[in-house]
C-alpha cells in the first residue's frame, strides 16, 4: 500500500483569487506556488451539506440524496436543519471503498457535516447535550474519549464561536489544533478538516468588503498551523495537501420571503398557539424550505401549476425547477422539493411567514438551528442592546447556492505535495472528481 498521506482542508468561501493574495494568505499562496491550482465546478445546490456529501462520495445529490442543509420528512410533517447522522448520505464514501481493498487504511473526519456515527476510524463533530440544567457544549468523537482527551490539552470546544452572534476564528483555530493532535496521535492516511471561519464574514460583509481580507488572513493562519504541524511531525515528505472550497459568494441586497408569498396566495397555512403563529405543514398546500439562495417547495398534488404560477410572478425569484429541470442539475431525488426555486444572484431567501412581529414563533429571536424550517443567516446578529436575534435582513451582504452556470461560480482546488502532478493540466473538474483524485494521489 502507498505510504502517501492526504490532508484535505475544506476552507469554506475561499475564492480562486484569494490564493494569489500573498500578503493576506501567505500559507495558501505558498501551497499554490509549490503545487497546482485549479478552478472546479461545485454541485447544485452550492450549500454545505450537498457539497460535502458530493466531495466524500464522488456523486451528485441525485444519488447521495443530500439535497439541502435541511431535510423534510413527509411521514412526520417535520423539517429539520443540520441533521448530523452519517446514514443520511445514501452513497458510499471514499474511505469505505478504499478500505475494502486496503483494510489497513485509516481515515479521520473532523467537523464535517453528516459525520455522526460515520464509518471512518476517527470522527469529531459538535453534539451539544440539552439537559434540564441547560446545554452542555460537547463533541461526539471516535475513538470514545478522544474529545475529552483533547479538551484537557487544548481546551473545550466553545460552540458559541462556531455559530451565532459570537462566531469567530476561535472555532476554526480549535479545529486546526485538533487536526494536528489527531495527526500526531493516529497518523491517519486520510484526514478531512472543515475550517468554517471565512463563511461568517462573507455573509456579514459580502465578498467585496475590505474586511474580508482580515477574515482571510485569520483562516490562512489556521491552514498554516496544520501545514506546520505536519512538518513538525516529520510527515511533510509523504503528505499531500488538498485545499478546496464549497462555493463562492454573491453580493446580496435583500431577501425574498417565499413563505409569506405562499401564505398571501392562500397556499401556506398556520396554527396560532398561545398567540404565536406556526406553519401547519399538514394543512398547507405548499411551503418553502429555504436555504440561502435555494428553496425546496413541497406541494400537495393538484396544486403544482398554481404554485408555480404564483412563484413565477414573485420578484427576486430567478429560476424554478420542476422534476425534469432538476435532472439537468443532478439534484432530482425523492427528498427534493416538487419545485426548487433559486433567488436572483443579488437576493436570498428568508424563512419568515408572519407579518405581525407579536405573532412570531418562539424560536424566531433565538439561535435555534434545528427548529427553524429554513436557514437563518441573521443568527449572526443581535438586535442592538438586546440578546435577541435581529430580523434586519439588510444586514446580510453575502449569500450562495446559485447553480454553477458561469466561470465565476467555480471554486478553487489546490493540490500541493507528492502526486500533485496527477491533476496538472486536467480540465473541467468537478467537486465530484475529488474523491477519485485522492485515490490516485494515494496510489491505490
């Protein structure tokens, strides 16, 4: 078996031109100069869970079934975002097919989504425990006790730095430190590391704001921490680094509240409970599960044409995909909406369905990533002088998810180290090709 080791760093929001900014991203720039740089096509929807599942399986959402950051379970009329179970990915992952041929291969997955109970050797992912005394910010890990051991050495993982109004470089810094510790303790042949920091700033400021250069420098330092950790362990000669991004960002100027549109047209129904309005998924003819610039519209039989006609007239909706149109974008799957809506490039979809703020649901002003039936980027902001999540949609300046239709939608793929020449001169790569690239680099 090859002795080559591959370290994959998923640096979310990284754009190809950032790798040329030596002053702000010296470690990424050095990797690019010493290796090969490509721009590759992301999958649609260009949001975290679908892209990560495609990266790890080499397949599209039509196959692996992860069509959004959220899942709608029609059997129970339930929407849940950021479900963590690895079993939700309906396709074999890279290490699984490699291990069939080479059982001695070891793989580590740090902070990737859908990694809970994953079949690889080393896993770590946030898994806070909700008790009568409040939330315990814990991480699931395998081997059992790994998180506890690392906590004693590098401190506990602070979930509030990972998401919410206190999100900061501290979460990516902890993950990078953990990656070095995992390399030292286990020497895995394959290591996947998720570094989310740049994503926060891009949503808050937009890709053209000069503040992004500070955010880039911060995450670049954590890339450097991992690279230097590999060198300090004497593993540099047989380690290949791969840096990839999940999507690029568009500047946005406002939201589109699809559920308000559907409610005003009579398709979405609510129930009022203790004065608060909650979506009635059972009685609604249609509702939108929104996710950045993408929304899955679930429609009762017989209402498809009327709902489509309603959405076609909605300002800020660029594309509507029925089942046939979804096939063209490799996202046609039973989990997908009967329609998939895509916002204009300069807009994003909010999940709101109420107009009267006194009737908003109880979770509306909280960081509550699992109960909201849509992604809420405003969880990054508090209302001034309060501990309540803002509903000022003008605060969001960057979003993503749009189909990769132009060269500007392509994301960087950086390969540096032994085997980097394998992808030299290769054209038209997609995120789905990365698994096979890794297999070839490892010589397997």
